[in-house]
């Protein structure tokens, strides 16, 4: 394949062939997801929307990658990753300590359900095929971990004496690597042939097993290479588990919970595996048997870490570019509007707002001290414009609050107290929208627009990087992307996301209609003149009681509209278009908050901060599915 | 396998040529004809049947109508009226002329999993199903790929089985093509993941051959970026050989597709420009030849290293998709497993329902005589 022109366009796990390239592009911050204490004890379930970084994380623990990591541990781009994995006791100076066995579930397991057999037989076939594939992957991993040749060196692999792996099945027990390989290959071939056959399969040829008996082989000290244990630790990793059937997934989870084999088990799956009920209860599934890591939720709780991770990944990708030399991404993204090119515009804005506020407050004694506040005369032109806009919002609030009250002078300190960072953000947003200034620019906002999803972030950053490449080609004098250009590129990406919703998501048209309603509603709430939900509203919330109704079959039978709403919400959550937060306490009630994916926000000039949401009843939301959101008279009067 | 392609000589006719062929064929002997077609909102649904019935001739005429159980939430349900209209037209056509039976294709399993391709392959299980017929026509105009791929493959298989028993029937595929209509029918709610078509999983599933490189041959069509991305995620190939429709009625069509997918093909998937193949947009047998030749070339070149896993996908017209299927079928029967990667959608949206009916009248019916008398 050709050299990558824009490395941001590569998906780490699938498209990067060389192990060293993979390691150079891997952000060590991803390891924050794993906990040293838990990762070896309970099965870990990594769950996210597509592009959350699950496959890359699992790939990191495969033997060839770990060997490359060890061999390149002195390399600047790999050092930190090596240190972190050394802390996890995965690698040390002698090499890799762990045998990582990766089992992709995007194979034909689900097709077993279509065979005309009874349930028990299908379950046995499933476990049989899974065992064969675990054995095949395990043997390859062993050979790779010790840099041997496959399949020539399989004979050097043996099993601890007394190990019985194929209990209760016909034929002799495999005793060494070659015999295991032959058994597994034959078993897999028979099942695959049966699935892909034009004629009905011969039941007598198909055998299976009762459980994941291959775990026995992965226990420390069971698999031997030249008589010594293959590795100190073993981790069995299942990727794309959402592609199994519901029954298979349930059987697999149940078996791992019961087996307690001593083998570390990691399971990666997308939200799409979850039922409507599970999707609407995302985040509450942690139990004794499993440790569930919801990747997007994890980053939402640790925004700074996500920002650092994405900045690190962006720098790595930028350095990998062949057509442009960019050692670090951040300096190439202008991050303020204080430059000389914006000075004239800022002056114009300042004068206009100043004039407006003075006119509005003329004759009102109570604002006279506020109008003399030092913030209104100090700082850059842009700072002053923002301060005047804050004043305008506060005047609006004060008017709403004290109609009919006495016209006492409001102290200057009062203005300072009320001017917190939230209202400043709101004022900046109001100015941006009123004067069509760029708003979505700079690295922190780029990270926020990633909405806790690595792939989404890479996509956006890739769009911006494309401009750098073009600027290099046409030999622009400066490579730095100005705020206006960044804003334009991000808005285009946002528009594309909106446009693709009907095609990407199940029930796409309804999801689009619903999200569009949420967006319009949020916009109206955000830009109320007194900015009551500073810096803005970017989500809605339903009470946990209403959420329980959406999970109640009986309730849904008598309220089919709410059933449809539940399905639309689930489809939007599964595609990471809505970001759920459960059990959010507000006004003495528990809420399920549904924030818009941040990349949906630019269409409606919404801020990227979280926290602003409005509570809604199911009836109203269900009506948005049919008629869309309509401005109420009450809201209209406020606008 | 034989160095001579099974369809190196073929019978393909379109428009008035096809009508003449059908008239001659039907008049040549008493023919018991079975027509299989899908029930849907697409106004091209009845075009094939009409041509066959208008061709005249004697013998039994039998219709097997495939109905799709898509579930209550399918966006296609918005077009119930169009389906009713098509059924009313069908009723007029077949009235007193042909017998009819219906078969249901279950699209979803009880656990919410797609099973359409498996259901389609199991619609007919035995060569006896067609023992009474001299000719079987499968009209794929209103059938999604996930249905007609396994169905057509199964019919080819049963036809061969019948032939071995000395009772062969002629197998035809019909498809009414209209690029302007295809442009009006927008796929909605693309599945989150692609999958291999039942019977054509190829060798890609086998862990025992994990190390063998995968060669992916996607046949490109317009507005399919999401589908292509998701198919790529499924296949994760080492080599990609896209097929562009050229020559085409619109001579710039191939260029337009390259512009549409420039970023995906060259930046993300890093396709080598020299890997791009071309095939006429109106000749599925040319696609068949290109796919077959490419797969055999890669097998030969990579043979010393253990071979490769070829996978084909079509996000283009049904006519061209048929060519990909024929290549995959022939190679599968020669023990060279070829995967067909496919991604489905939850439904379709019609841009302009009224315009669609008018456009249907301008579509061209293609007929592919796939096996039977002319190949003996």
C-alpha cells in the first residue's frame, strides 16, 4: 500500500501494518482506562461506540507489538508507553512477560445460530469452534512471543503433564503444539465448511464442547515451550463481541463469570450489542463478576486527561506525515482572536455593544456604578467587548428580577461577583454568533468536539491537517491555520455528521428529526437574552422514573409513542450521537441527562461545555418525533 | 480448475433484443416457466414478468412472489402505497395467465439479528422444487443484494444438480436498470457492521489461515462511502482492487467516482492507483471476467506464500453485482473460496415518489441466460 499522506486518516488498529508505526501512533494515555488491580482479577468489558479505541488497546497486548515495544524501548516515541507497560508488569528489560491472545469475534459464530439444530447443540458447537480458535490463536501467539517459526516450531510446545483439554470428546488428547494445531484446524474446517455449504450439514461430522475448556491451556504453567512456561501472565482478549448473537454473548459472559480460571479476560464490544434497555441503562451494569469500562463515559469524567491524550495522539500523527514537517500539532492551530487581523473587528464590536448598553441603561440609576467598572476599560479590545456583553446580560437579568423594585444603585463589586467564567463563556458565544466570528477553533475545543471518541477526534484533526498539507503544497507563507479557517472546516465536518445521520443510524430519519429538535430547543434556551443557563444548553434530561418507564414493557404497550421514543434514544446513544449521564441529581430529583454529541453543536452555535440541560417529559419528547420541536409561546415571549 | 472461464461465452440481451430473445425462446417449444420476483415499492418490480408474459408461447406460467418480513420499524414501510400499486399491477398482469405462490423471506431473527441472506438461501432446498419447469427466471429488480446473491447462487447450484440428473432447466436472471432511478432511492440506516453473504464467507473466517493476505475487490457505485468504510472494517484487506464502471453512458462516471472517493481510497485505504480495474457498466460478464482474472492472478502470484483470501463487494448496480456473484460462484465450485462482503440497510427513502414511476418506464430490462440449453 502507499505511504500515508495524511496520517490522521489512518485507523490505528486496522490500517497500520508495521508494529513500530502502530506504537509510534499509540497514545499511552489510553492505558488510563485499565486499572492495575482489576485488570488481572475480574473479566474486563471495554465498551464504546465505534472508534472508541478498543481494538487499538487490545492490539497493544499482542506478542508482535510487545516485542516491537521491547526492541524499541529506547525510541523517544515509545519510551513512555514502555514505562507504563512495565508498571503493569507486561514487559521488563528481559522482554515481554505476557502472552496476549486476541480472538476477533467478527467471524462466523453468529451463523451457527442459523443451523437447524436444537439450542443445546448450537451452544456446544459455539464453544467447540471458539475453543478451536482460541487454540489456534494461542499457538500463533506463543510462537510469535518467542520469535520462532510457525508452524515449524510447534513441536517445541507441550502441555503440562496431566492436562486434559478435550474431556469427553472422541479421539486422543493432543499432547503437543502440532497435535493441538491439527485438532483445532480440522475442527474449524469442518464447522466452516458446514456453514458455507449449499447442502444441509451432516450432523455426525459436527462436534462441540460444553464450555470454554481451552482456558485450561492458558493457565500459567500449563503451556510449555521446551519444558518451561510460555509466559508469566496470559491475557485472553475478545474483540467485537457485539457481533455474537445475543444467546452466544450471554453464554460467554455467564461462562467466564463461573469459570474463574485465573486467566485475565478482556472483552471489547460496541454499544450496538446492547438492547434498548441496556443502552438506556448504560453505566449501571458494573457488578461483582465483571468490570465494565465505558470508554466515552470514562473520558467524560476526566476531560483534561482526554484533552492530553488527544493532543498526544495528534502530535504523533503529525510527526508521521511524509509531506509536511510538523513536530507538534498545537502551534499550527491559532487559538485566539487577539491577533492584529481581528483588531478592527473587535473595535467595531466593542463600540456597538457599548453603545447599545449605554442606551439601554440611560436614565437608570441602579446601573451607574456597573457602567464605571474597571473591566469595561481594561484589557484587550476583545476583552472589553466581552465585558460589555457580560454587563448587557447582567442588566437583562437584573431587569427581569427586579421589576417594580426600588432603583437603588447596584454596587460595582456586585458586577464582579456575578461575572464568573460561565457567564464570560456565554458572552463570548453571544458575540461570536451575533457578529459571525469564529468560535470553534484551537486545540482544547478540537478535543471537546471529539466528544470523547478517538476516531471522531482524528477525523476532525485530519480535516485540519489536510489544510496544513495543502498550505505546504502551495507554499503558503505561514502554515498556521487561522481561527476562521478552523471554524469553517469544523462546521463543514459538523454539517456532514448531521447529513449522514439518516444513513448511519438505525431509524435514521427519526433520529435526525429528534436531534434536530433537541438542537433547536437548546439553541433557543442558550440564546435567551439573560443567558439563564450559561454558557448554554446542550442537552435534555428525563427523570429516572420516566427512564424506568421506557424499560417497562407493560408501560410501553399502553404508550407506544414512548416505545418509539425509547428506540430512537437507544439508536442515538448507540451511535454516540447522544451522550447519556445517569443518576444526575438536580432539584431533588434524579435525572438521565442526554447531551448532544459535541460535533452536533456547531450547527446551532452551541457551546462545548457540559452541564447545561433542560428537563423534559416523555410526552413532549415523543411529540418532537412527529412534529419536531416548536417554540412555545412562553419561550417566544422571552426571545 | 479449468483455465476456460465458465461464462467466457455468454448470452446477455437488453431492451428490445431481450424481448426478441424471449419471444423466440418461448415459441421454440412448450415451456413451463417459473418466475421468481420480489415484492417491493420499486416500480421496476413487474417489468420482467410483463416481458415474459408478453413473449407468448405455450406451457405453464408460474409466479413465486417473495415477500419480505422487514419488521415494524423499517423505513420502507412508508411506501406501503407504492407496494399496493405494484401488487395491483401484478394482479392485472397475472390474472388468469399464471399461477402464483408466495414465499416469505424473514429479514430478522427473533434475537434482532439479520438473517435475510440465510433465509433467501433456504427458500429452495431441493432440485425437485423446479422439476416441473423448463425455465426459471429470477428477477432481481426489486430484490436486495443480500437476498439475490444467495438465492441466485442456490438456483445455479440446484440447476447444476438437476443437470447431473439429466433434468436441467434454463436459468435466467433479469434486472431492470435505471441509473436515474437508483439515484432517487436512498439507502437509510446503514448497518453498523458488514458481514459476509451466506454461502460466500470465503476463507476469511478461518483462524487457521489468519496469515494469508486478503485481496478485496469492491465494485464502486455512487454515494456509498459509509458502506465502503464499514465493509473495509470487516474485510481489513492488504490489497484493494476497486472496479470502476467504464465504459459508461456517462463517460465521466469513473472520474466522478474517483473524485467522490478520493480521500477514502487514497488517503485512508491507500489504494495503489495501478490496482484500479475497469468494466463496462452495462455488461456484468465483463465484471465477472475482471473479478475472476484478478483473483486467479493473485492466487498464482501469492501461491508460493500460501495463497490469499479474495473478497468481492458490490456497492454498485444490481447488474454489475451479478457479475461479481458469478465469479465468486464459479470459483467456489472449483474449491477456491471467495468471500462476498456486504452491508445492509434498514430501509430506503425515495426522493421523489411520483418521479420514480415515470422513471421506471425509461428503465432497460437486461436478461442474463446463465445456464441451460445454450451452454450444453
